[in-house]
C-alpha cells in the first residue's frame, strides 16, 4: 500500500492508513454482516467483513434501542486477516510513538486515536472528526473472552473523551429514573449487587462499565446487557440459575451472561445520577449505608477505570474527579442477606427522589 511522504505527521499518516484500509476492504471483500443500534446514546453502525466476529461484537448489545438519526454516529469496520486474507502491511508508527496498553501516544493531541495490541495482533483506529473506526485482528480466536461483555469499549472511551462524558468501571442501578453507581474493585460485589437489584425489579444499567455524561444534570447511560457472576452468586439468583446460554470464563472464574442469556428485562438506557455507592463487604446479614467523602468515591472508581481504558489518562482522572462531586457519596456496607441489600439501596434512592 502506498503511503504519504515521510514528512507527513503521525495523525495524517494514521488517517491515510485508516481511509485506505477501509477502501481496500470494501473493494476486495463483501460486507457479510451489518449491525445498527443506539447504545448508550450513541448511534452505532458495524460493518463486518466475514462472520467470525459478529456474535462476539454484538451479543452484549441485545438491548439496543431503535436508531435515532439525530444522535451522534459511530461507524466501525471490523475484519480479521484470517477470514479476508487482507494484509495491512507493516506498522506505520515508530517504537517511540507508543505508550501504555499499546496506545499511540503521539496522536493524543490530534483528531486520531489508535492502539496496537501486538500479542493479540489487534489494531484499533478511530477518526474523531468523522467518527469512523477500524478493528482489524489476525483471527477471531485472538479476541479475549472477557471482551465479549464490553465490545467497542475502547471506541466508546475515545468518543467520550472527545465529548463531555466518561466511561466508568461501575455497576449501575436505579429506581424511578434515579440511578446510582456501584463502585469498587473487581470482587467487591458490583455484579452480585446490581443483578440482585435487577431480579428484584429495579432498573439495571450495567454491572461493569457504563457511560456518564457530565454537566448540570449528570446522566448514567447503559451500554451493555451483560452480567458476570461467580457460582455462589449465580445460585443465589433464581433468574440466572440454570440458564444454558451463560458461559463460564475460567480466567475470571465467573459465569458470563450476555444479551438473550440475561433475564427478560430491559436495560435502563438513561438514569439521572442520584448517588455514588462505594461497596464494602461486612460480616453481618444486615446492610447499612453511611456517608463518605468524594475523595473515597474518586479513589474507588479511578484505579480500575484508568487501568482498563487506553490513553487520555489525565483527562479521565479530571472527569472522574468531577463525577465524584456530582452526587452524594455513601459507603454501602454489604451484608449477606441479598433481600436486605436490595431494600437498603431502594430505600436510599427513593429518598434521593424526594
């Protein structure tokens, strides 16, 4: 593939590569599958060149709302070199262009974003101006199992940083349109707590990643209809127990439920942020809530969020700091009685509504 002269900037070279790769895929390979839906307030269009990644990239979007043409649009072209035989050529970046997580840091002040995951031979590029992206990998088997529960997470992150929102590593539930973020590291109980609330009839906007738009009225946007539960939590929740479509992920030691494998409940597409709950396990049956500081809430959401999202770290931290002061923060001391957990959360959120 012909490339611009060496004097071209990294951003110009990356844009050229993106446009020409997509053009080459379109000329040489038929689009074999398409998917369109509104996810987290973002109008998404996927073009697949081959079928091997279609299910993995769409199962967690089973809840997607009908497309509203007035919403922002993200168009992503997805292919594997194994299926298409397409050869993208040698890398277009130098070794000193890269930062953590394979991010092309030299693009950080431009309208382009890119990551290159060499161990998995996976390339992701997004043009923020045209909202056109590319995901190109060697083979579908290189897609990590856990990525099935939050497809396009990197693309959503880049779009959020270009706008006035942020992705957050958090569960999210609600009552009457008022929502709460459930904060804490992996293993703190976010999935068990959020799915217990779901099974009790509360609104559910996610168990792992959500998008929050900032401003005068911060709003939680549900992205993924997915849940990850260990064997004990699965046995506690009759709506999940025995569901054949759930897949056991050995790396995380949890059952993963996506799309149709979830109970018959609608994802809450939008919730007005009313509270931040920092999860803390207790050794009693009773669950209790006590006030905590914005600093504690910030630390609970910052470490995992930053670790799981590529690039723009100072901006992510600044937005999480803003989010930590956008609603009252509480320490949620989780007891062993799930009914009590749900009742305590519901009572607290109903108080936020009044």
